[in-house]
C-alpha cells in the first residue's frame, strides 16, 4: 500500500483543493485540466465515466476563476466533481446506464445539479451506473461494467459504481450518487471511499431519474467525511418541485464535524454480526469499533429483530414502484423507439423490450405481478406492513443509542461475473443497507481497512436528519486513522 | 410461488414488454426465485400493523392551482423520436 504523494493535486481532498483555490496556489482551470487528463489516461481501463464533458468543464472552470476574481467564491467554487448519470444535466446526455436513454439529452438540470452549480462546482462528466440504478455490481449498465480500482478483477459495487471508482482512482475528488437500497454506501465500501445517503427528503429528487420513489435519495461520495459534509451542505435543501422534499434548514455540516465522541452511545445490532458476515470483514469492522472505544464512545448491543425481512419487503416495494415509474418509457415522448412499429401496442412493447436490459425487465415484471389484481394485499400491502415493523425496530433502537454501527456489506468486492447470473445472490449483498432505505434513515459508509487488497466499509446509521452526527462520527475516526488516505497503487 | 412461461407472457403483456418466447422460461425461473425470497415475509404475523407508504409518514404537500411553468413544447419535443407540427407521432390507432 503506497501512501499518496502529499503534493499531487489529484490526491488532495475537496477541502484542501478549496483552500488551494482560495489561496491562489492554482486556478480552477489548472485543477480541472489535471482531472480531465487523469480521466483520459485511466478511464479506458476503468469505464467509470459514460460521458466526459471536457469542453464545458473548462468553460465552467474559467467562470469559477472569474467568480473568484470578483470575490464571490465559496468553499466549492472551482472544485471539479462528477455526476452520476441518473441526474438530468441540461444539454448533456443523461443515459441512466440504459439503452433506453442512450440518446437522451436532458432538457433541464436536476435540482442537485443546479444547487452544486450555484456553489460553483465544475462538472467533469457523468459516471457509469447499473441500469436505472438496479444492481449492486455496476454490471447491468448498457455501457459495460466498471472495474474496481483496487483490483481490476473485482466489481466496484453498485449502483453508483462509476462514481465510487472515479473517486477511488482519483479521477475526480468527489461525485454525486443515489441510494435506493445501498447504492451509495455499498460501492463506497467496496471502493474504499466515504459516502452518505441522507434522510429521505433531505435532498431533492427533482430531475433524478426515478427508480423507487419512496426509497430513492441522492447524496455525496468523496474521500472524507469532511468532503461529504461540504458537498451535502450544497446539495441539500427544500425544493418545491419535489413533493416529498422536507422543508427544514440545512445545518452547517462542516462546522459540526469536530464534536468529541465522549459518551456517544453506538449500537451494535447483533443481527448485523451473525451468519452471512465474512469472518475477515468482521475482524476489520471490530477493529474499527475498538478505535471508536478509544475515542470515548460506548458500545451497546442492540437488536433489530426484523432485519431478515428487509430484503423480502424491498423486493416487493422497489419493483412495484419501478414498474410504475418506468411505465413512462413508451417510445413516444423521449427515449428509445423501435423501428417500423406495426401498431401502437407493438410500438410500446418492442421499444421497451429493446430499451431495457434483463435486470430492469425482471424488476418491472415482478412489480407488475405484485400489483396485479388479486395479489396486491398478499404482496404490496404485506411489504408495507413489514416496512413499518422494520422502521419501528430502528425507532426503539434510537431510544437506547445515538448511532448504529456495523458492516456496510457482508463481503469485500466480489469478482466481475461472479453473481451476475444469479439475481438472488446479488440481492443479498445489500443485506445491511436496505433496511435503512425502508425506514428512510440516513446512513454513511467509511473505509476502515482491507481484506487482502479489497477495502472494507463501516456503516453508520443515524436517526432522522442526523446527517451532521454521522459526518461528525466518521470525521473523528478519520482524524486518527489513515484508511481514507490510501490510494490504489495503479492509480497513484 | 412458482410461475411458468405462460404466466410470464401474461405479466409481460400487462407491463407492455415484448419478451421473446425463448427467454420466457429463464424469466419464469428468476421470477419464481424472487417470489420465493419475498415469501419469507409470511413468517411474520402483521395483523393490525398500519402499512407504511412514506418513511416520514408525511402527507403530500398541496400547492395553489396556478400556472408556474412556461410552455416549453418545442424544447421538450426536440428530444422526441417522431414529431410533426407539434404533435407526437404514433402508429394509426383508429382506421
């Protein structure tokens, strides 16, 4: 394991790059050129980007430099980042990893994109992802799999696999992601970076292509909790265009990072340390827990008794919502349209069959089935009741503890091709992350070590709107450890 | 719950998805396996448990019935597969 060279621009955190820009050590244009050159050099081997927007990135960088000259710069002004290709970007292809949207040029910006642009960030491009965010390995993308920078034979996780791999390989200092069942946290864990899924409603979903609307939430992915705090502060906030966005002030996450952890009660759910957890991952996670004890936190064993029901309930609710959301792709208004349809039904069925890959098709079929006449109560209603039980488990746990900790994923990154033909095995890789989405709680993953050369993530789960606390708890750990500073040798 | 290729064809029709006949058995196997996984929910009695549709049990926020968006028909139709004279083109529905 090589420690990064202290001087290389690409190896700096967003916080450090922001300080460098503010001090005039380099311009945003220079910085943007560094990352564009790295993308050109390394992306062919990683496939982390679907679209690179070099020209507009340089224009945005020059605008950021100009803004700084006018004295109007903030902490993110001129910092390059990448957007997951699920966020609509005005005038730029927004594919969602699907053939369906291969030629879709978004006619407007997502609120997250607007908010970050208003803070002055520079967009380097759009990152690869599982098709319509359905997957845990990035292998369902129409644009091919992304490779894990730590081991090119391994998956980066998914669905925000391109964002995670791009940050880990230092092709961008930060990126946006989305998380419906673990799609920020699991790839963050598998690629050795930090990522936070905020409370449902904290970040606007407007312009973020919908998968399962009662679960989807956008969030930042970066090297450190501090960088995630900077990005989340700019991304979050009320948006009248998202009817489930919460009207609540956004705290100054950066100012709240340093609070000491003395007396913090960390709950360890026994269900997250049992059967199914890889023994070596468990040892790394336990070492991280020991570190938290040294920081003054107190460990409390807790139980989340309905944990094993999270995946079954999720694979009713998410497909049901996906079958409804993806009904909009009809070959008429935008997206893929088949050649020479013989009638309207043929236009619909063939455009959709040609546009969607196998995993998306499976989930639409499952969702259509569970919502069909005669099955609704047995599946969808039942799943919503289970969802309540899972949410109640967390409510009871947060009566006893401040945050909950455990592994993000039961294993380190698996090999490309290993699970792609077996949907059920793939689904089980999200066993510790899915319940958090069902309850709508915030969750964060931070790097805490390795098994061999593949990274391990620790998941922290907080109470509703406790993003500040999760970032604080992660940040304190990163002040006394250096896992987040490790970089894959091949991308030094 | 086990589904066969014929049931998959019926669901595919409801979902407006053209599935090739040779792919139906594989989808039937996948769907049956997923429904078996989902059936683990039945191990728990949920009688009297209120279904949860929204993580924060929040009601939809109403808004005033006012025009807030400008008409952008041409902008939005620029990305449509087939348009003519401001209309989306589809195969003939009525003879």
